[in-house]
């Protein structure tokens, strides 16, 4: 008799564990879930457990989760990936974007705009990458990756970035291979001589490290040919940033007749990645609007974040996404250009999607309607009636930013 009672108690305990256990940490319900890699764009529920995506389904029971987030009317996206940012923050004077005040500490500027992965674009070179890793990458909750500058000393501005003698393909590739978890490619920027050597050194480092190269091109008088860069110097998969810029010493992709250059179409077809890299001087509506009207859309949308751009027309990645939304780029394409396309561009295909088992980096966005103004880097305004806003950000399964308390309980409950 005693044995039977104990058996029944055990059975009761077992069944209550099985049927009432809250197996998920977070359940996001009723949002429009956009996961480009998996071809999903529909209202779905998403469950998270132990930092991983546990389940995506039309409906998941609330009983199964400890925390419920109602995302009705909102977009649910993989955590945003910004492939052109400047985050080698430090206190060195006159160091431009390498261990400097103008490069921003990651966590203060990432989560509040839905970004879970930031790629510093050339702040560090092979000489100071360890300093960047120890002081910034290892201290950040944001996933911080790096395009290593072909200049050994990194992006310190002025003469340092013109020094071809400090552009060492072999040493750059060695350090890139030493830190495969953090370094995703090689950067060349700001070189203003009439000379292909820096481009060739960066491309060679990319070949040796088997990683993509990102180029911020132009500045020389006479100009180096943009067509030669696209069709001969870069490989498919290499990245051309500042796609919609019109700066001295670089041919714009939209010509004086308002047409996208034939070689730009050919380059994108060839596999060159066109990245926005908005920044403080590299995004003009007079380039972007006609390009978008002709269907020349960016592969990736990135910020070129630093103190100058964030206080100018750029602001943050959702503001740039809003510009493209108001230029009639479909929402799913905008999400692709900030998640899955970005992950592929940096060859980190474990990121940028919501597959079961993937890291639970998730961004919830709101599309607001009203009267808004957007500013380009010439100070020109474009009016719009839609604006994206970051509602909530989850990094590694934890809520790290929550604008309106979607994940919080009422104070008087
Ligand atoms: Zn930059």
C-alpha cells in the first residue's frame, strides 16, 4: 500500500514536471517574423532557451515560457549586423578612429538601435589589434568583429594612412589568421595617391587570409578607375563601401545623366558587395534616390558609425533603414541587407538568421507612421512618412534593450 502511494506521488510529480514545465526562457508572440535565410516572412511565434533559438512556429503556448513578449504589430528580425562601424574607442589624442575618442564604445550605441554585431572597419591594424581586442572586444556585450586595416598602425589618419611601407600583406594575413573568431577581413581606406599598390596589398592580404576585403576608395587626382577596381582588382565577395557617395577623387555610381554606370551593374552581378557605409560624408540622396529608382539596391546597409556621423544625418542604423524604407525598398530586403546578407558578406553564416539552434540575437522593430525628415551628408533633407524604431533587443538570449517595457511586468502587479 505504501509503495503504491509513493508510486502515485512520483507519477504526479513527473507529470507536473512534464506538462507544466516552462521549457522556454522567452517567448515572442504575434510578431511579423522576417528570417530571410529561411524564407520566412509571416506572423509567427519565436521561443528562446539558454541563449539559443528553440522553436519558431505559427503558435507556441504561453504556458511553456517564463517570459512572454507580445510583438503584435511589430517586426521580429535576427539581431542586426552593422558591417561598417568604428568602435576602437580609447583615449589616444589625434588618433582619428584607432584607439580614439571619435570611435565609439560598442555597448553604448549598439543595442539601442537593434544591433547585436558590430564590425569595426579598419580601426586596428596588425600592430594594435591586440590592444583593440583586450580593451574593447573582450569588454563588450555586443559581438564585436574587425576588418583589419592594411596599414599596420590602423586608422590613425593623416600621413600614417598614406604610408605604403606600413602596408604589409603578409603580417596582416598572419594576424587575421591568428584571430579567426574576431577578424573577418581586411580594410583599405583613405589612401589618396595615384597608385594601385595599397589596393593590391589589401587584396593580397585578403587572398593570403582567405577573407574578404573592404575598400573605401578615392581621393587621388587624377582618379583611379572605379571600373578597374571593380572588374580587375577586387574579387567576387569583396566589399565596396560608401556606395552612394560622391566625393573628390572618386567616380560616383550614378553619372551626370542620372544613370547608374553600366560597370556598377556589371560589378554587382560579378559579386562585388555594395555597402552603404553612410558615415559623415558618404551618403547623398542625389545618388541613392535615382539608384534605388533604377533598382540598384545595396547588398548591405551599414552605418560607418563614429561621433561625427551619429550626430549628423546618419544617426544610427535604423535611421538609415528608414531612409531606404521611404525610398520604397521592401521591408524584407532592408532586413536582408542588415542581417543575412551582412552575415554572408563577412562569412559568418552562423549569424543573421533565426534557425533552431542559432544564437538568440533578436531585434524587434516598430514601423511608425507620421511626418519625418531624413538628412544626407550634404545636409539635404528627404521627407518621409515611415520610420523604423528599435523596440527591443535580445543578445545571446537576454533582453539588453527594451524601449517601452515590452518584456517588463507592470510596476503595481
Ligand atoms: Zn569608416
